[in-house]
């Protein structure tokens, strides 16, 4: 139990290492340029693309499930209905 409390007390209050965050920001600026709007657009696209992809896959699988859940119906000979009963 004491080890658990020592772990909590040893935990730093920062969310992340400031030097690491600065390095990541510099790399992102090198890739996307100095404009922050490019990064906002890219991240926004990713944020919206993931749920849309999940919904599309769900709907595709729903169609497959509906096709396999149908009861097996006997085939009807439709030629008999089109010609009518034979008369002699």
C-alpha cells in the first residue's frame, strides 16, 4: 500500500514533458508549415473520418446480416403462374 502512495506522490503534475512537446511542435511545423490552419484541417478530417468509416462498415455488415437472417423460403415455379393451367 505504501508503494501505491509513493507512486502518486512521485507523479509529476505536468501533462507531458515540455521539451518533448516543443520537439513535437517543431516537427509538425516542419511537415505542415507554419500555418496552424493546415493542422486544424488535417486533424478535423481525421476526427470526422473515423466515425463515418465506422458507420459505413456497420451499415455494410447490417446488409449482410439481414441477407443471412432471412428464412429459407421454398422456390416458387413462376412459369406455372404465367402460363396458367393447361387446358385440353
